[in-house]
C-alpha cells in the first residue's frame, strides 16, 4: 500500500529527488509499500518467460537520472526468493548515476533442467510452494526493490603494509563458523 500524504508529512527521513522517465506504456512507477521501507518495489513492464537454468533481463520501462554521489541498488524481494527459484543474479546490482538507459532486472531461474510431463505448465510469482520449472513474470508484477545509496569516492593510498595499520582480525571465508556461541 503506497504511503499516504499524512504519513509522508510525519516522516522525518530526508528525501532525495531522482528524475524518472517512463519509456514504455502502462508502466507502474516504483513505490514504497510501507512508510519506513528502505526499498521501493519495481514492477515488470512486460510479460517475460524464464525457463529452468535461464537468465533473462526483465524490462521495467523506466529510465533514471540519479544525482551524482548516489547509486540505485537493485535487490531481491524476500518473498520471491523464498517462494520461487527466481533470483536477482547480481544482487545488489548497481545503477550508476551516469546510466540513462532503461533499467532492466537480471533474473535467473535456478530450477534444474528436468523433463516436465506437461510442457504447458508455467508458474507465476503467485504459484507459491517454491515449485521448480518455467516461470512467467507478468507485466505489473513487483519483481525487485530499489534502494538509493550514497556513494562516497575512494581515494587510494599506497602503503608498505596494511598489517601495520589497525588490527587484523584474521581468518577468511567462513572463519567464524555458522553456529552461534
């Protein structure tokens, strides 16, 4: 449910204006479902079939002019990740402030290739049960979320050894384990 004007007036969060161009007919503008949500839900601009093991680009029908010093991150919607084998492939995806073409959401169907008795079966985001197989993303489906983030610039400083700076916690991938102590 979109934020109503009374809720917006009570909200103390700073808003950053981002220009958006609608470049396809019948497109839904991204919106926050709840007042304190970090991400705006973005919708598919057309029907797209995603077969098992396939990666596709789902058009949104939107072009953005993001202010310098910001990016838009494309992130998955948790319900889709839980209830389907569809994944946002490069999550979080980064839309740079200099990009002006249509935003496309990269979606991968991680279902394993299998023989389906009825080739006409095509699941939707509403099928539930994390069914493996072919999916149809329908125009207007909320497929991802967009989060605006500041992007400070890094200034690299070459040093003789980083081990001389601060503390080294040690370890690497998985070094802290998975079980809570």
